[in-house]
């Protein structure tokens, strides 16, 4: 019969941990992961504290049979551990940020408090009492809580579990008197179960941490994809409603916004639409190229933005045609409109610098008013367009 190598269990355990452990995160990603876990860390420890209180108090009925001569002392021990646990839970609720800053230390100290309670019950018992030999099982429950209800790194949890085992062995040898040979089988048996519980706990915690980190990465990737998709939709929506060259609203967005202005009009308020067509733009394109024409259009659009009021709306309909919606809420609307028309003509007439050339265009402007001329956005734009062409014909007649 082939005898297994004595180091085989360790090699198997190391293999499990290495397969369960994920690649380390960068410092920034690790900080984000820990921040994402913050709420869950607090919630899980509150659950662990509640279960501790419940188990410590509900298992008190065992004391009458397990350590009959020390029931009062056992109640003092249990009450002390329960009170300490409640204080910890309340402190975490009041100062969660401090708890999260010292999470590892706090969790390990909490586990050691629960361990101290179990050991104190065993110290109280007499060798003939069941508690003297059997209450070590409470340490297995502590180990289960350590590995199940916390988000320690498995290395830190394993070190804490090792301390718990060390405390048990120390108390058993030097306080309970198990150093004599008669109790070594019992000590070995209890240590076997304690060590096994910690080994299984570390392995399961390592696997859980790996899956937790993978889930975090997947959630981040999904959130990033959704953000990119939302940004793509926003960009697509923007491009569908704005002129690519000037950044001004296009015809679709302008008509919708104009309809909104018309719907919001109250009382005697009016809304004017100014239709602008650039005169002299074709010679600029023909003489200096389309790059020069595009530059002129972009500059004119910027001048429109700087000339109109915040409540007005400018748009490029296409080619060298622009349009402006002007809400007029008072009796001086005609004066405001006349001044705005003059300001627009002056701004457009300013020369545009392009590669050492002074490019000049002017504007023909037509207008239409709601409700005087029309009541819908499309009708107002059409009427303003017709008025612009009429203005252009009159200027040509005057020049001719």
C-alpha cells in the first residue's frame, strides 16, 4: 500500500488557494473595490453581531448541564461578550467611516472578543463538566463567522484563525491542565477540527473573494459600457439636431424649439423669426475655396451667438442661411427687433480674417411675426424666408 506524502494536504490546499486567488488590483482599482464594499462590510458585521448575541444568549440553556456549578459565572461571561458586541455594533453605526478605516483590526479584535468569551466559559468549567471538553465547538462558530461574515483578505483571516487556535491550545495546556498525556488525544481531536474549520474557511473565503473581485470588474465594465452607450446616444442625438460645422441647432431642433416658444407665448407677447441669407458668400467660396467658406460660416455663427440675447435662438438651416427666433414680451418689441436686425447686419459685415485675406459678406434679413403673420413654426420660417428674398430683390433694385 502506497503511503501518501505527508505534505500532500498542504500542497492540495496551496493549489486551491492559488487557483482561487485573483490577480492583484492596481492601487486605484483596489481603492474603488474597497469603497464599493463599504456598505456590505457594515451590513455583514451587523448581521454577525446580531447572530453572536443570539447564539451567546440562546446557548445559555446548555450551561445548566454543561457546567452546573458555574451557571452564574457563565451568565456574567455571556453578558459581558453580548454587551461588548452591542457596543461594537452601535459604534459602527455611529462612526462607520472610522470602522472602515480600521476594518481589518476591528474585525480581528471582534473575533478575539468572541474567542475570549468561549475560552472563559471553558476556564470556568471543571474537568468533569461537558463544557471543559466540548465548548471548544464555540470556537468553530467564531471561525465560521470570521470567514463567512467578513471581507478580510483570506491571509488576514487565516492569521486570526491561527491566533484563535493558539489561544485554545495555550489555555488547554496551561490553564485546563491538558499537558499530561491523558488528555492529549482529546486535545489533538479538538485541534484537528479547529484547524480543519479554519482551512476550509480560508479556502472558501479565497474563492469568494475571487468571485467578488470578478463581479466588481464585470459591474465596472457594464457601467462603463452603459456610460459609453449613453454618451454615444447623446452624441448621436446632438449630431442629429445640430449643424456639424457651426454647432448651431439645425432646422429640426430649431422648429421644435420655436414651437415650444410659440406654445409658451402669453397675452400680447409676440415671437419674431429673422431669416438671414449671406450676400457675397459664393464669391468667397469661388475665389478662396470651400475651406475659406467654412471658416466664414463658423465665424458668422459665433458672431450670431454673441449678438443675440440669451432668450433668443439661432440656427443654421443649411448653406449660407441662418435663422433667429426672438421672443418679444413687451410693447417695445418692434424697437428691439429693429435694433437686433441692425446689430446682426453690422456683426456679419465685419471682415473675416483667413490666411492673410480679409473676407467680407453681408446679410439680407427677412422677418415674420407670431401671431400677426402666422401661428406655426414652419409657416413663420417660410414667411420670413419670403420676406428675406423680397428684401434681397429690393436691395438689388436700389443698387441697380
